[in-house]
C-alpha cells in the first residue's frame, strides 16, 4: 500500500474529525443556550423557579425536547405545573438567518395543582399575573430573537384541586381539554420567545383555574 495514500487518507481523517468536533462544539453551544433559555423564560413567565429532567437540542436534525418540566411552588406545596414532555421541530438554517421557523411545538400531558380558598386561587393566579408582567418587562436577552410558530399542539391536562373552606378542606381531580392550532407562515407574524412563553403559561394557568372553579 502506498505511503502517499496512507498520508492522504490520514489527512482526510483528521479533517473529518476536526469537522465533527467543530459540529459537536457548535451543537453543544446551542444546547447550552437552549437550556438557559428554558430556565430564564420559564422563571420570567411564571415568577417561579423552573426545573427539568432533560433538555436536548439538535441543530442538525432540527429537533428539540424537554422532559419533566416543573414550575416549582417554592414551598412544601406540590409543584404548580408539571409538563411531562415538550417537543419542537424547527428548520435548522433559520437559526442563522432568522426568524426561527418552528414547524411544530408539541406539549404532552400537563398536571396542575391549584388551591382555591374563599378569597383566591393561590399560586396559579400569581402565575397568570407574572406572565402579564413579563410581557410588559421582558428579559432583554430574548427581545431581538423572533420565532415563526407554524403549529402548536397541547395535550389534555389534569388539575388536582384543593378547596379550602372555613374549618375544612377537600380535594378533587379534574381535567381540561388540549388543543391544536396552526398559524400563517408570515414574517410579520413572528413573535419573541418572551411572547410565546408568557402566552402559553397564561393559557394553561387560566385553563387550570377555570377547570378548578367549575369543579
């Protein structure tokens, strides 16, 4: 076998490894930013600490996923919201050219824990208020990012309601319906991540509160 061929193939191998390493670094950088955005936007839109089990992003396949996303209560009370899964499909090159084209945002089962007393609906109402405030005073790191959301699909949810009445309390398990909606793919319809996070949080919080009140 020719030494020249061996040297050439070795050089090609090194280049391939270099490209792969570069691609891995780029993807890792985007994934780190993705995880930070989840924590930042979630905390801003809910006014609470956000945690999750996994958050993965692949800029080459145009897919991302989150599992075990929780809006924590910050006390001994159960987590306010738990989202089992979130999946996103996007067009990879739009990350560079913008706006980011999200073909589908799919949210799995949602569990909400709501406490209703004679005077309030507890933490869920505070989340609705926080989402509204976040729209007015968004995180400046995300105001220049624009997203074209083409479709959103939300699974059904369950609400664990604690009714606190004078001298007693009782619990009920209720449900609220999911939905799916498609949007026009027009550049003027692009929105910021802050708008998406705030509107989504407000929608599920209000759905949970409505279901709880009907129960």
